[in-house]
C-alpha cells in the first residue's frame, strides 16, 4: 500500500481523491473495430459496432460509430479487425491510435 502525503492546508479526503485520480489516469479506453477506409497516409477510419438496449421496446439495437485513428503499423488495410486506444488529440478529428491488428481481412 502506498503512503498518502497530505499537504499543508489540505483535507485528508482531498488527498485520497487525488491519489485515486492518479490511479485512474493510467487507463485508456480501448475499442475493437473494423477498418472501413485506409485511403489516407497515416490514418484509418475504424467502425465500432455495439449493442444497445432500446429504452421502450427492450430489444437490442445495433449501433455503429466511426473513429479516425492514427496508424503507424504497416499493412493495415480495409476490412482488418483492429484494436484502437484513446490518445491525446492528434488533429481536429483524430483522438485514437491503432495498437494492433487482431485479424487480417480475407482476400
């Protein structure tokens, strides 16, 4: 267990909250999706599908979201299943980065 340092004029609860915030900062959101476009040089568009329960009908509805992701990996093409991770803003629309290719598209 780590030692919690309480600064001068700081409440103990605030010190514990600061340590908890530092622990959460290390986790980044990861998503798995299919590459829909690789026409750009170092960017890809990734489609992420998810199931959402309808609030009235209680049936599951398929929702899709498109993310622009930075791609440094060679050989990523349209149709590949990839894992993307949240990162700092890289451009106006890019806030994700391709980490690995999980499955190559069948040709």
